[in-house]
């Protein structure tokens, strides 16, 4: 699926997301979106407790609004069933940030070092993806939850785990930031293979058009055909 960027000068970006990841309409009315989310939860997880569903809907909308304020160009809700049968949810947001990544090939290791220094409690590293190397950092965050969300006075806090992938665009002065957030820390190990699949689905080229196979061989894009 193509990601529409919020800036006319920003480069296009394509994502292929695994099952359970559903793109969110960023222009939809929040009330309508929350209603649809509640209906989806009822349909997919009819046995879930009402408070679980309410918590999931509120957490998802709260996180979405925060990402929109930060300039997200794509957001996907992630709803799957854990091995123990529990419904677990998270959110994947993608940002295109204007930034000069510096000398080719040096950005991931340099940024990983900077993140490790800035976030001493985070797990930081460098990963290889089909589109190149990227810096990766996972950390736990404590976020405030206003009491108004639950219709009670005062506020509470919630602990979420955030996994952030930072990938330099190969020919534009931009960095792709893919940020996954979830409250389901107990199921973190089950999220990791899904996130690996999502990150491998990042592409700077549109999917190959299979209709090109009907063209004469001399008109084939031989490089793209060889590598898909």
C-alpha cells in the first residue's frame, strides 16, 4: 500500500504489512473511528471483557492523536490473538522526517550509538533489512492517562513499550521512522516476529506491476524483474 506523505516534497513510501495490521483513515471523525474500533473488537473477540475492549479503544485513539500531532504519514492498528487466547493490540506509526543522514552507510551505527547514550535503559542495535541497514531501539515509557478519559477525577499512568526503527532514505534528505507502541508487555515476544515482517515490508519503490510481463521482452524492466 502506498503511503501518502504530508509534505509535497517528501519521497513516496510503500508498506506491505502482515495480517492483523490495518491501516487507519487519518481523516475520519474520531468518534466514528472509535465506534468502528469497538464494533471490530466485538466481532473479532466476542469473549473479551467489556473493560478490555474499552481500554483497547481508548488507548488506540489516544496513541493515534499523539502520532498525528507529531506528523505521522501512516498509522496502522494492530490487533491479534496471543497464544494464550488474549486479544492484544498495538499501533504502528510511520513518519518521514526531514534530516540529512550524513555519509552513506554511516547513519544506522551512528544513530544507534546516540540512542544508547540518550536512552541508557533502552535495548539498542542495528538491523539489516531488504532496503538497507537501520537503527532500532526498544524502551518502556510511562505515559499519563487523563481521568477525563474514564470519566473520573484525577489522572493515572500507563506503561507502554515502544520499538522505534530509523532508516535513512537512499536518495532523499529524509529518515523513515517506524514506531510501534503497545501496552501488552507480557506478550512482547509474540509481537517481535510480526514487527520483523512489517519492517521487512518497507520499500522505496512501488510493487512490481505484473502487467509488465505481457510486454515484449525488450520493454521489461530487467533489473526490477530480477529482484522483484
